[in-house]
C-alpha cells in the first residue's frame, strides 16, 4: 500500500514551517472522534473540526482560540503583512458572544463554522469593515452590505478576523500590486506569496487564521496556494455568488477558498456555495456536502482511486516549466494508483493571450464606476473631464491603469472584432478541448504554476513575464471549470524549501470528485 | 393635440452631407450647457394656436415650392411604469426628494450586480406586439459605455445588435384639421435599456448636482424608419405612440414627467430622390450654402431651433455583451399569453368605429382618448345607437368638459345613464308636452346628470318632464 499522500505531506509541511507557534497547534489536533467517516485520526487534518471538538468538549473556549490566533497574527504580521485591516476587537467580542451562547444553549449554538477565524480578501465587501480592493481609490470605503459569501460564512458562525491584502482589484500575480503593502511568503520572506489573493494564502499558511476567502479570475487562488503551500479551491463559475465581489472580469471571476487541509477547504465551499438571487450568473445546481465524502486516509482501502481516470496535461510539463516543479508533479501523480496518462490540450497556448484580452476588456468596463463622484477618493478639479481624469489617475495603480487602457483599446470601434470577439472565439476552442479531454478523464492534472515562489521585485518591471506565470491557470477560468490545488512537494530555495502545488481540474460542478482525490 | 406634441418635442436637426447611414445617435450634451431631455420637453400641452397651424402649413408649402422634402425619423424613449427599477428593487416616483429611491446597485457601488426585472420583458413584448414587430426569441443585453456623472456605472445596460423586437409598423390617421389620411410608418426596432439619473445645474453655473433617483428606471427605446415627411406626420406618430403606451398600461406617457421623450432626426432631399442626403439649400439671398451635420435644440419660448453642436462624429460606445446578465429567452406560450392579455389598440378601435358608419372626425375624437373610448363603448353596450351617442359625447358633453376643465372620467354622468337618456329621447318619454323646444330640456337633464349624477328617471320626475 502506498504511503498516504496528502496528509503525510501536509504534516511534513507543517513541521517545516518556521514559526515556532506551530508546535503548539499540533497539540490541539488530538481530538475526540466524531464518526470515522469524516475525521482522520492523523494530526491537523481539519482545523475546523478540531476547533469544533474543543468547543463541544469544553476543552477550550472560543475566546481562547481567538486569542491564540490573534497573538500569532500580531507576532507574524510585521514580517508577513497579510492583512490590510484587522478587526481584532470585533473578533474578540464575537468569540465571547459565542461562548455565552454555548454556555446557555449548548451544542445548538454551534453553526458548522463556529469559532472558526476567517480572513477575507479585501475585494469582497464586508459591511462593518473598510473594503478597499487593494486600491487607493477606495481607501476608507465601507460597503452597505456583506458580500453573499461573507454573509454565509458569518451565518455559519465564522468570525471574520480581517481583510487580507491583494493585488489591486485582483490584477496581478504577486500582491506587489497592492496600493498599501507588500505581503511576503511565510516560507521565505524575501519571496512573493503569489497573487492576487496573496494575503489570504499567506494568512492561512502562517496560521494567522484558520481558512480564508479569495477570488480567482486567472489563477489568483490557485497560484498563491501553490506558492504558500496551502490548499486552494477555485469552484466552477457560478457555483458561488459574486454579489459583493468587486468585479474585475465578470465572466471569469469566482470566489475561492483557502485552507490548511482539503477537508477545511471543502467545508468552506459547502457553506458559501449555492444560488443567490442577487447574482444572475449564479447556478441553481444543488450543493452537495463536499466534506462529507472525505474518508480518513488510514481507513482507506488499498486501492481507493481505482477506476478514476487521471490525465496529466502534456503542455504543462514541457518547456518553460521549472524542472523541480515538473518532478514534484510527476512524483505526486505516480503515487496515484492509476499511473496518470498524458493528455494533450491542443488550444492550451492560446489561452493566455485570449485571457488577457477578455479580462482587460471586461475590467476596463467594470472599473469605470471608480470615478470618485459617488464614493471613494475624489480629486477636485475645474471641469468634469479633469475631475474624472485626476481622480482616477491619482487613485488607481499602475497595473490597473495598464489593463484599463488595453481593455478600452480592445473594445474600441474597429478593433472589437479583431480582439474581443476573436478572444471569445478562442475561449470556445479552449472550452471544447477541455470538454473533450474530460470525456476521457475524470480529473486533469498539472502544476499550478511553472515555478515556485520567486523573489519580491523580480517580475515587477516585466509584466509579460509575470503574465506568463499564469499559463497553468487561465485556461481553467476561460472554461469556467473547478480546480483544486494541494501541496505536493518542495523545490530548493528559501530556508526550508519552497512548496509546489498540484492542480486538479474537473468537469463543471464536479468539485466533490476533485476534493475526494 | 398633434401640434402640442410637435412643440413639445426637442428637435435636433441633422443635415446629412452624403448619402449613407441616415441616423446618428443623439449624444449626451456637455455638462456646461444643458438640462436633461425631460426638463426641456416641458410641454404643458396647451391648446394649439391657429398661428402655429398656419406656420406649419406655410412651411410645408414652401418646401414643396423649393422642390425639397423633409425625411424624418424619430427615436422615442418610453419610461415604463413598473413597480421597481429595471435591475434592482428600488421604486421610482417622479418628483421624489433627490436621491431617495436609490440603492448600492443602481448607484454603481463596488460588487453590485444587476438582476433583470421580468416585468420589463413583459412590457417590451407587449409593445413589440402592439407595433406589429417580430419578437426575438433570444436577445441579450449589451453595455453602452461612456462617462457622465448621471451614469453611475460608467456604462448603460442596453441592447445593441439583438433587440427584443424589430421590423414592425404603426398605423395612424392624421387629424382632420390637417387634411386627414391614413399613414403607415415602419418601426425599425424596440429594445430595453435603463435610464440615467438627472443633473441639476446651479443658476450660477459653478456647480451641478446629481440626482440618481431615475438611474436604473426601465426604458423602451423605439426607433422608427425615416418614413415621415412632414411635421404633422411626425407629431401624429408621437401622439399615436403615446396613445399606445397608455392603452397598454406600460407607461403613463407623460412628456412633462419625461415618461415619453422623442428625438427627431431630419434631413432634406429633393422631391423624387430616393437616396437620403442633402445637396445644397438655397439661402434667402440666393447664395448657395452648405448644410452641416449638427444637433439642434428646441427653444420653447422663441419657438425655434438653434445649433447646439456642430460636426458630430459617431461616438464610440465600445459596446460588448453584458456578462452579468443571461440571455433573454422567450417561448411561444409566453408570447401568446401576453397577446391574449392585450387590450384593443387605438388602430383597431378606429377601424371598428369607422365600420359603424361614423365620420373620421367622430372616429378620431372617440378613439384617440382611452377614457372617451371606454365611455363610448360602455354607452353602446347599454344599447345606444352609435351616431347618437357620438353626437352627445362630442357635443354637449365635450363642451361641458372644456368649460369645467374636467376629463370624462371625472364627471358624475355614467354611460348607463347616457344610454338611458338617449333611449328616453328616442322613445319619446321626454319630448311630449315640451314640443319643439325639447332639446334645451335634454341638455338640462344631461347637465344635471353630469354635475350631480343620479338616474334619468329621477331627474325626469324631479323636473316633472314626463310625457303626458
């Protein structure tokens, strides 16, 4: 029987993480056991369940758990800088409130995410906290509503501990594009955590919160998950409501989640997924209980993955991909019972340019509303066009401006057919080639990024090189498919090695299969 | 009525220099000079003065004399009277306090998404059917992009290349005082879109304020073929559209409130030429003069148009399909159901009244006002003769309404009692002892009924008028 895969490697990654506080955390993981089907006896398989267990047994209070996370957060923030805003007093208050309810109502007070601290990417609206989208133009802006995903987490009992850093409006792959601060990778603070949901990934990686929400338009959840050695899930387009997510590219954006284990990530997905009447693009497909299908590794039969057809995407293991990454992927897939067959996706390389045209075009339109007139930062001027011009020039960052210009150009009269329309046609080709491959395979596999985390400042003056790093992830957004990234190995670099993530792509709404694998 | 509409319309006038695409879109004016379309279309619908009629006829005659004819097309925006806005659940009430019926969605806040109000589709299909259009079984929304303070998202959700209805026509009859005649004008398309907010400019001109109450209110845009040739035709087209939207109940069609706005595109060509476009217009002093493409504003007080903006190119709105809204997919059952629920339209009414033997003068008076038509039809239902009922309504009742400044649904006379009165006269219940001077008494009874209600029988008894 092959050595247990995911859990084992997760454990290794936990031990390697530099922060000493982690040792303390593993003590928590020896828990009472709920039904064997849903809990692995191995350590740290699910933080959510261990928190729940402690609260139920009375071993710890929500206030204690919150205090522990907050103290770790404060200790690590000066070097990691995951958070734009920390709502510590709110978190403490909510934890105390939860403890009071547990005392009076007992078990019934515990929602599925009771006492779980959550980080929320700052492009998701939170009513009681500033939501800046990582941009100066929204500095201090407070929305009137919670985003649907945030509201559902709160209704399940989660405690939102703060807003995490991101590349401005989701545009970027390093989090260096934030107007406020640069987040560092907990594995090596001279390196990027990835982007655009860099803060959400690093917060989970550094154990500043239990799980977090991000958004994925071209890989913004999966690539940072890979760089930071955590689990990242990009759901099918329409699986999770986009209401309250500051739109970047409306036909590509999804709300995604990070966790330190697949179980936790799956639990979050179950809570936030589902139809929302406030989002006309959200799907009415039934939401299964994703985590319930997960079986503890120790009790697995010897060939659990028998019958599952797994295909490795040929175009992702060749030229341009770091050799260390490629060998990690190959090693990971060789563990799977069925030796992964190689499948080719013919339109693979077309995806990147098509993505950038479509995303920039939609972004140029979605960001038109940031003009300083009704909310946000305004620069006063003598006439109207100066007002628009100055407010936007002052409030929007360099990368954002570049993409707005590109997008405006691509949509302009005379160019629409050559760029936008053409890109949509390429998109159809990409979708078809995935559909084709997914008829023959249940899961397609690739790295999440062509390299491990690179140094801060390395790509900042070379946007095309930065864009090229999205090659593994954008096609999935174009096709609207779900994808899960799990840590699968390490490469050389940094004090303890740099994590590498394995991406598993499924057919629409097949998240449960990916999760089980 | 037609003339008041003519005065009420803004008439930007575009003179074409070369044959080719006839229409250009009307552009949002620059901040400095302008009030919104609704405010400038401030027709309070006073009665047409004889002077204006003479002027219009003179104009038409002059044109003919010079051998030119006008080619007119009209774009109309109809504001729908749905309970909530097109893409959010805010209400809309004309005249509310500024910025009191708004929400983050119609204000274009971050993270907000539009959700289509299904009533808008229903109204669009109704209007499309009423205008004899082909209804598109699938249509989509597009974003029309430009920057202006009354447009919160920086784009307007509209329909560009696949409108919900197209290729229709409208039947109408010109008023008798202008020579009458039946006309049929083509309708190019009908599409759904959302309205923008309003700008209120300070008197000093040093600042302007944005009121977003109207942002997001559903509109239907109706584009006509350039089939009209005179101002009268254009005016009657507008009047008929107003009638139709009121009949259907999709809009109150009030120009003063901005519920109905017309933009008129005019070009001039020699009579007999089939292409559009102008060549040269002879100046008064006999000098040849070039005609320049431009947008002109109508000034209510001086009753003239003046140049607003010259040499407009086509604006680039960077249309692309709206990714936040799915396609609008209709099926035949849906359309049939709407068809069944539609009331009798003005054209059908006019033809029905014509078939009863009424004169065109009568037909137009009775059919063109929904309330009058209802009163008339109701009277007929109680058994009255059409011609007699028509005479009473158009004669003494109309006179009373005019004097007292009332509408027909505000008087106390009911159709039943009118039919009773007509019957009583016919079967001689009243005339008898009164003899030749009966008619003043009929009017007396009528006035009594109008003012105070009651029944014919009661009034007759009271006034002691029964035939002996």
